[in-house]
C-alpha cells in the first residue's frame, strides 16, 4: 500500500533538503533520493489523525488521471513495448503525443526516473498519488520486471483497467436518467409549492371558500417551505457534513461498513463489487508470479469496505504464518460461499489465478446485470411516484377552484 513519507537529506553542498514523497516503503524513498545524488538523513512516515483528514482538503485528488485515461495509457505503452521498443523510447514517444497535462507530467517523470537508472515500478511509485489503483499497478509491474514477464503483465493490467473503467462508465450512464428525473421533478414541485400555491391562497382567502383537507395540507406545506426553507437546507447540510465527519472516526466507519454488508439488496451489490475488484487484482498479481501472501498484501487495500478488508488481512496473516489458503478462507464470513468453494478447489488444482479471474468476471457481470435490471424497474416507479405527488398538488389546487366556479 502506498504511503506518504517525509524526508530530510543532504545535497552535494551539504545543504539540507526537505520534502515529501508517496511510495511503497522507506527503502523506495531512499533509492529515489540516492538517484538524485542526495544523502538521506532520516525518513519518517507522514500521518494525519482522523480529525485532520475530516477537515483537510486534499488537492492532489484533483490532479490525477481517471481509470479510463490511465487504462488507455497502459494499453498504449503495452502496444509499443510489445513491438520491441524500449521503455524510455516508448515514454518519450508518448510524451510528445499527449495533450492532457497530467498525463504528460506523469510520462515525463517516468522517463526521467528510467534515465536515472530506476526500475519502471520505482518510476511509477514516484507518481502514485496521480494514478488510480497505485498499489495494484506498482506491485504487478514490479513482479513482472523481476520475473522477466513485463509484456504479459502490461497486457493483463491494460485489460483489467479497461474492464474496470467500462463497468464504472456503464453504471454512471445508467444513473444519469434517474438522477435527472429526480432533480427536475424536485425543481418542479418546489416551484409549485413556493410560487404557484401562494398566489392561489390569496384567492381562496378573498372568496372565503371552504377548502378540503388536501388543500389545507398543500397550503401548510407551501407555507413551511416559504418561511422555513433555510432550516431544511441547514439540517441537510448538518447531516451531510456531520455524517462525513463521523465516518472519518475509525470505530464509526468500521460499524458503518459492517452494517452496509448486511443491508438487503444494497449489501449484496456492495459485496459483489468488492469481491469482483479484489478477485481481479489478486488474479493479476498471481499471474505475475507473486507469492500468495504478498499478493494479498497488495490486493487487500483494493477493498474500500474496512470490515471486509480487516478479515482479508487476518486471512493474509494466517497464510503468512503457514496456513493453507483454503483453511484461511474459512475465517471470512462476508465472502460468498461460491468464492470459498471456487478458491479452495483452485488451490488444490494449482489454478488460483485463473479462478480469481473467473470470479471477477462473474461478479462484475452479475453486478452489472442486477443494477441494470434494478434501474430499468426503478425508472417507471420513480416516474409514477413523482406523477402522483404532482397530481396530488394540482388536484388540491384545482378542486376548490372548480367548486367556486360552480357556485358562481
């Protein structure tokens, strides 16, 4: 897992140089400083408390490539490298053809690091904060370089990143229509309640009409929105900010993540998503001939759910202590039974990497299918519910108007 390190070093003129780097380990930082002709004085890991993380705005997240951009970049590197072109030449050629500033910056940094004698994995580790899935990428490429299988590793990595970007894009596109429907409907309802209804209230008051309970309800809601909208906004902001703040507390976040996995329907989708990403990452690392314990150490941080990640880390510790993969799997209650049975059988047949890839493909496809089906069903349901709300408001307004016209 990449971490942030603060370093103090001496240059050739014995001048102190201070800074921070994102890397896998202090050894990688020291290797980088040595390549810059700097003598290391000390290296410490930079840590922020949970309350600092809750309030500090990390601008680096806005200076990074998304999965689609990075996947395309790795695919281009893989194509040129597979044609027999050296990595420095590949990076140099791609730098001149890239228009995206962050991509150009990353390529320039990689090219400079390779010219200074660093490995490709060490070069990527220097820009870990600018690329997605940094731990997975660095671990796979480092193992591919050590095993002499960098071309195969780049091929698998490009495919994995492309699939993940495609799944993310498909989900975002599917959610666009329901989101637009909800936002447009809320705006329409707010306009009716805050602009149309108050104009008609004066008419009802002037005629001293006997109003039905539905009209009284709509008028009360309209008055509440007009006079107390700022309270609604304030309560919403407090809930959002307070919830974000509380989720930075480790104990609260752990309980929240545990509860998510038990939610009906959503918990199953979240489990599918987490297991799919973890299996895909583990398959990539195992295919690069990384030992199982080391592969799990790199793949486990891919899981964003802390409850599941904690159990996966316990499994990794058992395997590192000498337990078999199959027996260590029994300690994870959150994993579906299919995962346990598949991986236990795959370990016996020495086919863990292909089995993990099949699991990743299955769970990602199943998640996409279930989400697509749910969204296809929820769109008409949302449309009907919103139509009923608007119809209730309109009927509550029109009914006393029609009654007054009949009296006239």
